[in-house]
C-alpha cells in the first residue's frame, strides 16, 4: 500500500520507462560545514593536541560532538579527546567519522566534511604517543557555542500545534502535524532547518505541502490527537502538493544558491511528518522548523525529483543483490544536490551522469551505506544537465544473515515500501529547470 502511494505520485508527475521522476519531496539539509582541511604535516615525533589535533576536532568533529548536539559525547577540549584518543584514531582510520559517506567523485561538494590522509595519520600517531597536550597557547580557540539556529534567525518559525506525547515502547511511528504558515503573499523558501523538540525520539522529519485541505480533515479524524494523525510512514495519507524540507539527525542545514527557492503559496498547509523511535519511556516532543525566505530576484524555482526504482525485489539470503536504473532527463535541468536513500539492507549506491557525448561524471559514490547517515551531498557548482543526459543509479543490497542490520531473521524476500523493513532504491535530487515546465511543473 505504501508502494501504491509512491506510484500514484509518480504517475501524477512523470514516468520514464521503469524509472520514475517524482516531484514533491525535499531535503535541503546538508551535512557538516564547509571547512578546509588542516594540511599541516606533523614533524616526526611532535604531534600534540594544541598544534595538530585541536584544529581538526574543533573544525570537523565538534559541530556534533559538543553539549546539546547529536553525538553522545563531546570532543571539544583536550580532556574529552584524550579520554578517547584510541577510539578516535580508530574511527578516523576507518572513515566511520566524520559521517561523510561518499568517496571523492568527479564533482566537488560544498558541504564536504572529510578527513585528509595526513589528518588520519596525525590522530593515529597522537594516540600512539600517549596523546600529548603540547603548548595550549598555540591551540586555536575552542569552537564557538552552539547557536540556536545555525544559519541565523529564520524568517518564519513554525511549530507542532501542541506538545505531543509518544508512547514508551513498540515499533517506530510516523505522525503528521498540520501547520498553517499564515503567510499573506507567496514566498520562495531558500533554506529550512529543524529543531527537534526531543532528540531522543525524533528520527527524521519531512515537511510536505498540502493545498487540498485533506490533511486538515485527517488531523481532526479518528486517529488524530494533539493536532497530528498517524500514518504508516509511506506518505501523509493523501497526495501532497509538494514539499520543501527534510531534516535528519546530524545533518547540518544549508541554503540553496542565491536566486533559487521552493515556492510556498498562501493557504498551503505544511504537513510535518515526524518519524519517531521509541525510547523505553514516555516522551514529549514539540518540534519546530525555521524557514529562510529568498530575498531579491527569483532566478529559478527549485523542485525535488525522486529518481527511483520501485521494482527492486531482493531474494532472501542474497548478499550482493545489485540493481541498475537509468533515468533520461526529458528537459534541460540544473542539479543542486543529491541524497541517496535506502533502508537497512542497503550496502552501496552510486549515481553517474552520462552526457550525450559519452562523458561521465560520478555524482555520488557511497561504498559502505549507513542507514543512520542519510546525507545530502550539495555540489559546489550547480550542475547543468542538458536534456537527454542519463542518470545511472546502481544499488547493492545485502539480504543475508551476515548483515547485522537485516530486520528479518531468517531473511525474507524484500520489495519496495516505506517501512524500514521494506527497501528503497531512491536518489532524491533538488533540481530546477529554469521554467521548462514540461519536466517539472
Ligand atoms: C554530523 C555529526 C558528527 C560529526 C561531524 C562527527 N561525529 Fe562522531 N558521532 C556522531 C554521532 C551521532 C555518533 C553516535 C554513533 C552514530 O550515530 O554513528 C558519533 C560517534 C562517534 C564515536 C564513537 C563510535 C562508536 O563506534 O561508538 C567516535 C569515536 C566519534 N564519533 C568520533 C568523531 C570524530 C573524531 C569526528 C571528527 C573527525 C567526528 N566524530 C565527527 C556524530 C558526528
């Protein structure tokens, strides 16, 4: 049934052979900050916290590893990092941290947060040498305090209508909260950020748009409470008219380029879908979202395209089920960012743009998929993709018992669906077509 929801959306917009391009789901969040790696090479035997380690952890780790942020402990002082020197060296070496899952590709990213090989070596030598402190006068100043909103004050802050009470135990739940933005004029939204009311239970958030009034009725229906209604997570229980915002834990937000934004019209409701994990005790959440409006001239409306393969069919026991999907762009487009999306059987995903002359550009290449890090990879330069360009997506799944995240034991046949025990093969892309409405309306 979840699958039908997606297919409905697909046919409403555009279907290209077996592949589909769906408009409406947004994730403008991006991970990490744009930071230059510290390329300073250590002198032999002289790796210290003050001179070598502090510059790296303050820039590349402390955005999450400090009080009030998503990581479970802080890495924002000598004592905190020293305590975990070996573990830090280990996760740096395996590239488990910082969470930046794509290999370097043919296109540079605006939001890359990745360690250089030299930095990894520094962590390892520092741990081996017993984590010396060095002369703290030479250390950079500690990272600044967490700001309430990392992109500055939003133009509009909206919140769930009431504090929402989530039960203690059971499976994940998807609640949809209907919010009236109360705007009088159409606006373009250039960026969105979310402040979960309760980080223990908020797994991710998608802001859908509804101009039909149906979500408002559902929020007053039999399954509704506290201004929200329950769905299986497939969608919001009705065809959304669009979307412009997604947020996942640990994913820092970013703005679309100057002049590019998502259209929001007066009367349209924002339906905030919150995916909750249970924590073992009753929890209260009242999540907020902040919208940043585009100022100045609108150059291109942004839309979200889903490049999906809803026909995936993964046999039980198959530890290397590979699927390829090709989407041919029916019009000229500009691509701003991509977000690979799979569930817990996902192993690897790669997307490549193949131009008419045969030139290829790898857009994203995640060799070691991690369901917990649904990252948006934002391109430094928006990419022009002429009509006829093919986007080739390859995805691999592990549906064997060797996959520790396999939700089924023994493994079962798994097909497309919205529950985390179903699977997806999806590349979510933010695009604009400079008014070429045959592609994206
Ligand atoms: C985008 C947020 C983010 C950034 C940036 C980040 N971390 Fe983490 N880190 C986390 C979260 C969240 C966890 C908890 C485990 C998980 O969800 O993967 C974690 C876990 C860890 C762990 C424990 C791993 C384990 O297996 O228990 C270590 C060690 C660590 N991080 C070190 C680092 C270092 C070193 C950096 C910088 C080079 C860094 N992290 C950057 C969010 C982040």
